[in-house]
């Protein structure tokens, strides 16, 4: 994998191998919350050349989400929230999904509220789809009729309703 990582691959024209390598690191270290990988990805996000590239940051966001899957890692979550404020649908889409992966199954009300706020602020369809998916992932196996009513009333979160239902009621035997 090393030939595809940004240090080894000095090809400035084609960032796709670098972005794919960041995603690949997430797949390899999925759910481990590996500090070395997280620190490496953090370093990439502050690199002046890489941090401005949508493709690399997309891969980093997915790498963060996968590596820190269901860990409730606030450091990674905060960094992904910063990416949500970048005016890029590509980065925002991956960051929203990454947030859902980091907080998977936690039912974290603060995160759910922040995701809903991001949805209200965004007009990018890609970001809205990822936010809706993340709302479902955060509520994995945690059904709540109150929360369902909240998202049903928000027109931008209509897509979140079936995703929420599918994820929240999964394996609960609660019909």
C-alpha cells in the first residue's frame, strides 16, 4: 500500500491513488481505533497540499470513519465536523458518512442534533444523503418513536426516515 500513500506518491496530477489509499487504510484497520493510523490521517489533513484536494480529503474522511468505527472517538468526530464546514460537496459527503461511522450505534443526541443542523444549512444533495444515512447509522439498534417524529417533520431529512427505520429496528424483534 505504501506506493499509493501521499509521501511515496509524488504525483501531484493524479490524487486518486492517494485518496483511495486513505480509504484503504480505513478498510484495513476498520473498527480498531488504531492511534497510529488516526494520527497519520490527522497529519494528512493539515498538510497544505493534501488538505486542499477534495479526493484526498474524501478518502481521509472515509478512512477516519472506518478506522474509528463505533468508537465514539471525539477527536476524530470533531475533525470530521470541521470538514462539514468546507464548502465542498465531495468532502462534506464523506465527512457526514464518517461522522455516522464514528458514532455508530451510540444514539448520541448531540451528534444527531448537529447532523440535523448541517442538513438545514446544506443544499448539496450528496451531503444530505450522507447525513440521512449517518442518522440511521448513529441510531443502529436504538429505536425511538420520539426521534422518528422529529425527523419526519423536517423536509430535508425525509430520506432519513427509511434509513432510520432500517437501522434502528435491526435485530430488535420490535415491530
